[in-house]
C-alpha cells in the first residue's frame, strides 16, 4: 500500500474509532425511558420496583440495555406528586408507572398522551383513574389488588387465631381517605361475627404511643392496623408498641411481621408490579393503554411470625398455620 493510501486508511480508521463512543452515547440516550412515580420512599417501594424489573425482563426489556428507569419518590408527601409527575412529562418518558392512587391521579392530570400504568390497592374506577375495568379508555390502565377490601378477611384470620377474644382495635390514619370507608367495612365484619370494635386514630408518632396505650386500657384482645403508608414507614415502632402492650396484631404488608409484627395478610405486591412491567413492555412494543383492560390480583399472602407468637404466648391454630404462605421463625 502506498504511503498516501496508508495515511488515508489510518486517518479514516482513527476517525471511525473516535466516533464510536459518541455513537454509543447517542444510542444510550435514545433508549426509551420508563418513569416511576410513587407516593412511597425508595425503601418502601423496593418490592414494587423489583417486580416491575422482572416484568420488563420477561417482556425483553433489561434496564440499562434497551430501556431506562427514572424514579420520582414523594416520600409520603402527596402534595409533592403533581410536580414530580410534571417533571417526568417534561422528561418526555415513554411510559409512566404510577404506584398508589394519588400518584396515578397526579400522572393523569399531568398528561393525556403519555401512557400510564398504575398499581394500586383501591378500586381505580371509584378513584376516578379509569372509566371502567374492561374499557379503561384514554391513556391509563393498570393493576389493582383491591387490598383495602380485605379488612374483613384480616379480622377473620385474627379471630380464628384468638377465638376467645371479643373486643378488637382498628387503627386508622385519619388523614388517609381510606379511613372512613375501611372503618365501615371493618365494623360490618365485626358485627357479623358478634364482635366489638374499637376504632383508634393516629397520624403522628406520638399519636401511635397514645393509641396503643388506649388499647391496653380498653383491654382489647388484638389489633388490626389499616393500610396506610405512614404506618408502613413506622412499622418497627408499631411492632414494638404491640409487643410492649402484649397485643397480637395483623397488618396488610409482609414488612410488618418481618419487623416483628405477628402476621400479615395482603396482596402479592411484587406479582402486581411484575404484571405492570409486562403491560409496560406491551405498550413499548406499540399497544395502547385503552386496549389493555385493568387487571385484578388473585394472589394474597398470609405471613406469620412464629417467634413473635411465642413471645406473646400464643399458639397459632393448626388451621391458620396450614394456610400460611410464609412462616418467619
């Protein structure tokens, strides 16, 4: 090869090599981005994120390879959600995954064009997120586990564990819109079983101390802790208070028995988020949210902490233990 030809070849080769990093960065920047909007903190949303990643992976999307994830955590501050949702819209994400009804509503207000896939425990029709379950319409669809409708089932499980108990406490967060409707459901469930229900409210750490002290004064047999993000964030304090006052308690999320609570019964949140990931994958491939019906969870998990039961001097009945999905020893 002549010197001139060799120089031209090396120049061309060097120019191509120099352009490769730029091309790689351009390709990386061009990846579709999924925005994740949550009322929770990063810690509180960890299970949901893991499920979402799994669903995306099953759809052929691996974070960092052919899709990106951007998170916006409201840290239990619902009034922060509109600005966080608007930020994702400005970012021009391809899809928004909204965890909890407030996040879904904020995303829906922020955009009528970017697809939204929600994961929530409430009825999305009653929450005003979709027109119907079969035909959600617009740019919104998702998954609901209707976890707030399991209050009666939790009472039944707790009563089966403590068949001699006649009075139960129901702890609610008065700042949560679910407090009133869930109280009515629980009161009806208690009445059907011939049980007495004491309703106590707390939305601060001091209120929690007061509420559990009041439960002890009322000599309740056990306590049901309602679904609430504030309670989730204070799960260690609540479990410790229940232990201090020797009160068996049932919760909605596995994090509570993992923190020392007695038992939990609730939806498989990782499974719901996995399904949301599958929906996101379908949308990224061209399907429209309006054509994807809202799905309902069918799997619910009972978790029992036997160490806590022993500390409380409780023997879990064989019938209850037999249906447990997980036992912590």
